[in-house]
C-alpha cells in the first residue's frame, strides 16, 4: 500500500523577501511591564497599521517574518531593543522608521532603522544597565559592589520552566560601579549602579546580581529596583562605555580566574544622560493599545469564558422548562 502524502497548503506561494531591516527601538514607561509576547503582538499590529509589505512564512499558518534579539525581561525598561523584519519590497529605512513609529503604541519608540544589505547586523554580546536602588545609600552599594567584584563566584538560584537552575552571576559581569551622580544630583535616598553584563546562557539579569548582593551583604532596597538597559553591543578591546582604558576596567572590575580581562570592555555604548532620563517617562494610554492580557496592573481583571447562563436563549429555555 502506497504511503499517503501529507496535504499541502493551497493557494499561491508567499512573496519572497527582498529586503531585511534592523530596527532599534526603546521600551519606556508602563510598557516595561509588558511581556515579550505582548511586545511582539504590538509590533505585528503596528506593522499592519503602517502598511509595510512584510514577508510571510510558508505553511498552513503563515506568520510575519519578524525576529527579536535579546529582549529585556518583563519589568525592565530599555533604550536599546532590536528586531529584524523582512519585506517583500524595497523601502527607504528612514521612511519605515517614521511610519512604524507612528503606528506603534506609546512606550514603544523606534529609534533607528538600518538596511542589513548596507550595514552589518549588530553583534549583541553585552548590555549596559542602569539600576536604581531605592533606600540604599551609595556607601552601602559601594561595599556590596566591592564584595561582589572580589568574589571568584557568586551563584544564585532562579526558577525557570525547566525547574530551579543555578547560575554564576560573577561570570557574567564585565564591569560594575556605583554611579556618583546619585550624590551630586541630590538623590540621597537611593544608589545608582552602572553595569556591563555579558550575554550568557542562561542570561544573567540585573535582578540576579541584586540577589547575589542580598546573599553576600544582605543588601535590600526599600522598594523594587528600577532597571533600564541603556545599550547593547559587541564586547571590544579598545574603549569601554565610559571612556576607561583596558587597564582602568581591569583595576576596578577584577575578573574571575580563567577569564580574559580584555572581554570586559564595551565599544561606544554610552547614551547621553538626557536620553537615559526619558526611559522613565510613563504614559497612561499604553495599556489601552496593548493586546488582551496586558492590562494596566491596577486595572487587570480575570477573564471568564461565558457559560450557558450568560446566553439569552439558554436563559429563556430554562425559564420555559421551569414554567412547564
């Protein structure tokens, strides 16, 4: 008996992609509470609203060819998120930036669009983070940073979908320091950390580093820390993000044994202070434009599927049966 061939999708084949664009965007305000799935849905809706000729995958369930790289965790803001989109027609990257930025909800702001045929895709090997610790003095934060950098390992546990995993947060930190602007700008009630974290597997997040602080020095902010990714980029060997040389980075952030100190450098990833401040701007309209499941935290309600009692015809039939 001949083996039956699986059914094939009917209809014409999808149009081929002729252009790939790299999109750099920011996740600001209340949008930092949106999950990666919510961000992806908002981007797909924005692409449709902007009328971009996005390429579709083949098969029974076509989907737009949009890929995301190194998304920030839920609860963290970001000034440097990246995605790639494939188009079936050649468009001007500058025009795509304007159209897509106008179509996306408040809190997702398109910063730059580049044609990957003319520019290389960014090598995302490390991230620069700013972490605000409410209720922690700069002196306390400096002691915790010193203890963390002096330790050869700093393991913490994280609950994942595959169970509890242990990861070494010290291996992921290329540089770590207390930002002295917290004392010069009158922010005496908090400390600000600046850190460069390598992209490892599993990923080391700022919250994991704070968990190591808690275990090593009992450092605990008075309220949840506010993390903002300032930049993503390659690990270089020339100039770090803050202009320090290789010797400066090695001196202020010693690496564990067996690791190359030259990797603890970042290549031109520092943003201006004004741009970084914009990451905290909130908009009350963000959650009105997000897909279902991304309501505002103070207004979220449990969804319930309608049952027979919610349907008018069912209620009428039930009344007729009781009357009979």
